[in-house]
C-alpha cells in the first residue's frame, strides 16, 4: 500500500516531497519596515480580517530546515531562500499581519508553505551573507556595512533592496513580533473545478531562539510584472531595516478562530 504525508506516495513513504512536522528552521532574516497605501493594502486582506494600518514588512531570508536531522547531511534538501511581504491590520484590538505574496527557490518549502497558508510561488532570491571577519568581502554586522537583496520571478526582477547598518540594536519586525496569518486553500477538480473556501490559519510555532538584531535604514523597490501584483504595495516614505538570526520549530497550523 503506497503511503506518505504528501505525494508522491510509495511503499515506504520515503519519496514524499514533504515529511510530516515538526519542521525545524534556522536562518538569517533581513527585515524592512515601511508605509504603504492603506486603501490599496486593504484590497489584499481577506474579508473580515481587519482594517489595514498602512504598515508593511518585507522579509528576505536564507533558511536551513530539517525534520529529524537527515536533511542537514544532504543540504540540497535543507537550504533555501525566500522573499515575502506582510501587511499589518488591526484585528480584535491588536496588530496582526497577513501574507499576500511569498516566493521561494525550493519546492519542499513551497509545499510546506501551502499546508500552512503561505501562498508560496517559485522565485530566485539573493541576499548578502555577513561573516564575522574583518575583510572587504565579509560584510560584518557593524555600523557602515551595506547589504543587498533581490527577487526575480519568471525571468523578471520584482524587487531589490539596499540596507546600511548603523550599529544600533534592531527591532524584531513582521512575523518575528506580530501574529501572522495566511489562507489555507482547498481547490479541487473532483466533480468539476472548485476553488473551495480558503481558511484563515496561523502556524503553530515553538522553540523560538534568536541572536542579536542589527538596526539600520534601507531602500526597497518593487517592480511591475504581468502577473504578480506586489508592486502595488511599494513603500511610501522611509524604510527601516533589521538583520538577525533566528531558529524555531513549526508543529502544525490552526484556524484563526482557535
């Protein structure tokens, strides 16, 4: 009998693209905080989620992930990069964030994301890697260091960021400090095409640890695309930046009303 957590199913289940959680993550996160047009942002939020505040965060990440440790010995399965944008809203009297766009360069990550409500698509993501060395190529985390990041999708550049660190302690931004939600979609072709009713959900996160966050300022440009509508959420005004390392575990996801 074929088995597995996700397709493809096989006699042992080992061929599944994604094993069941828990999924453990560690990585570098470059965060950029900025203002957006609140009326435009509202159009990207699910009905009833709450009024958009006009604040947004972009995260550019380089991750290493594992289930029971075997991926760390075969890093082609463990490592990936991603770029995503979060929109802030007032929900039940407190700040909450929603993810309308997220891009990754690893199919395993894309499948894990869909299961949690992250609307992942494939993209090409690049970001500068700091090293704790005093060398022109090392880009150490200190005042005056400059970093960059970019996103391209279907051969088109959709975003580019530039950041300069200022030596300050940076804030934890976006999903690192605020409850964050996505939509778990259930489309089906059985008995006709049916998009289903998407369920607002939040990942169950535990074992969170973090290093120091380094503050700074940045620039963020979002470019038009024939299909991806992220450029409508371009920054309005200054961009704050924060760079740090975190690790956490995802055990599953729960509907927003739980």
